[in-house]
């Protein structure tokens, strides 16, 4: 019980942080987006806790907008990636040629350099929000598919599944009605653990110039712009957006770890 209570508390705190970012961004309006040249390059202070950028935009509000944008991108990319992993795992559950084909595609994707694949996909699709979502989704599903396939094979050997097959149930019927419900918790945990990777890779692609448009209030855009001003002593342009991105990633890591503990009885007792 102590393990479950601790996991639930950690999940609640992480959800509160994530929800707070989303609500704060929605309530800010165009603050942090609208330029104010009378407040250019102000250091952190009472009026602007995170300082302002060369266009006079408040960095706290701009960072919150950037995190909210990363949340939307990560939500779609991680969701699509989990769906792809689930489909490939269920294809493996059909056995025979389908299993060999799914295994070949998964191994081929895992053999490709991860960052290079992200850059190539984003560049080939022309950059922008849609390109980043597709690139992250396509490059992240193989590892989860491997885990789901291993779980699927274990469940497929269970007595009740063998009984269903012996009673004449087709393999697709068994996969959909008996195996998929057991994969759902792993897919949920995989989604939560994939979310921070999606956010980090979105920021990384944008920082390298292959991601979101420079006009968007994205964390990667802010970090890329900050590199040109660090030599002038404007350290706050990089420190605070980077720290907020790190806090968001750690919140999702904590949420995923809590979800794994809550769905795994053995870990919940630790």
C-alpha cells in the first residue's frame, strides 16, 4: 500500500505541474508573444522574473507558451507512436509471416541512427509542426513494439488463451479480445514514458533548425536565439527556458514511473 500511495502522490504532483503549465499558457493570451521594445533585454527582476528577450517579450510567459506547444506536439506524436507500436505488436500476434515481417521492420527501424532518422524525416517533410510530429512518431515506436511483442507472446501462452484457440476462436479474435486488454497498461505507461522523449526531440530538432518555425514560441527556438546573446551576458535567455523544459521532462518521467508502479503489482509493493 505504501508503494501505491507514494506512486499516486508522485503522479498527482506531476499532473498538477503539467496541468498548471497548460492552464497558465491559455490564460496568458498574447503575453510573451507581443513585442515591447521599451523593455528590451531586461535582466530578471520584480516585473519580469525571467527577464525579457531582445524584442522585449517576457521570458516567463514565452517559456510557458513554448512548453504548452511542446505538450501539444508531444501528445500527438507519442499517441501516434503508441498506436503504431500496438499495431505492429498485434501483427506479430498473428504469427507466421506476419510475425516475421513485423520483426524485420522493427529491427530495420532500430538499426537506423535515431537522431539522423529524425533529421532526415523532418527535412524531407519540409519542417514545421506537422513534420516534427511525423518524424518523432515514426522514429519512436520500435522499442515499445519490442516490449509489447514480448508481453504478447507471454500472454499468448496462457492457458485461457490456449483454451480459446482450442474452442475454435480465430487468431485475430484472440488477439483483439484476450491479448489486447493485457497490453493496454503497457501501452499507457509507454505513452507516458515516450512523451518526454518526444518533447526533447521536438526541442532538439527545432534548435538545429529542422523543427518548428522560428516565429513560433517554441523552447528550441528560444534556446537557438539565446546562443547569439550569451556572449553579451544575457544568460537568462537560455537558463530559464532550458530549466523549465527539464522540469517538464522530469515531471513526465515521474508520471511514467508512477504509472508503471501502479500497474505492476510487484513494483507497487517496493
